[in-house]
């Protein structure tokens, strides 16, 4: 199977599962399990997980710091794009990988605003600096880090020519993704399904990006 076909297949599966998760969250085992009587789907599973993982300031702080690191990565690509635009004098001469990253970053903002307005469920707790329940699905930090670091893994395939350096940077991006997911799961500010939603949504967009920027090798036939 060609890589592009595989990537687009994973993207489609991620999108379908994300939408299915939303439907299930609004229909399956919905109960008032959150603060101020707020409800959530899969309430028994989510409430059980939440009971075992109450607010942890250390994990919460780590996840916030990783969010800052991730935004710095986005700023790096934005800066690289501006430099290429200036030196090459045309926007269309900026690397396709970077131009598409701009589209992904815009999608992050649009989706963030959308899910702040269209609330699927609220957090399992009222934040220490808040006085009311906040929108919680999908986990914004999980989505942000998986999106930016995941797409960076594919973008660096062209940007970094040295094989060893590229591998090290890609591994670091992967580690940041894993640590973010784990710390966000354990810090207690999200339901389990919030994290799953962030993973599925970012999977759909990252692999759609990968499918577009990937070029399958052409095999020459024997004569």
C-alpha cells in the first residue's frame, strides 16, 4: 500500500471515530457526573477514571509547560515560512510543508473557537482560578500538542537533511506528544473521553497533512 493512501486512510478513520465519539457522548450513559450538575456521556467510565485521578498540580504544570514548548515550535515554523517568503519573494515558493502548516494552525484556532461555542461537555472540576464549569471536549492541550508536534514530525522530513539529527528531533516530538497525553490524563482536569477526542481529532488532521505532503516513490518498470 502506498504511503499517501495509508495516511489518508488513517486520517479518514480518525475523523469518523471522532464524530462517532461525539454522537456517543451525547447519547450513551449520559448523567450529571460533573460540577454544578453538568452532564457527560459514558458517565460511569468517565466518573470512575476521574475518581482515580483527581487534580494533580505537578502533572498540570508539566502539561502547561509542554504547551508553551509546542507554541514555540509553531513560532519556529512560522518564522521559517516568513524567511522563505522574503528570500524567495513569492508565497507560492515557500515550501509546501510550511504553507500547509499555516492551514493546520488556522484550523486549530477555528476548532478551538467552535468547541468553546458548541459545548459537548464540561470539565470534571472547576479550575482553581475559575468560578464556573468550562468547556472540556476535546482536550485543547492534547489536540494542540498532537497536532503541532505530529505535523512537525512529517515537516522535518524535508527541512532537516542530516538523517541522525532529523531522527533525534522527530523522536523528541514524539516524546513530547506522549508526555502531554499522559500528564493530561493524570492531572485530573479532563474526562477520559476528552483526551481521546483530542487524540482522534489531531490524528485526522495530522495524517491528512502527511498525505498531502508525502510523495510516493515511483517504481520504474523493467524493460
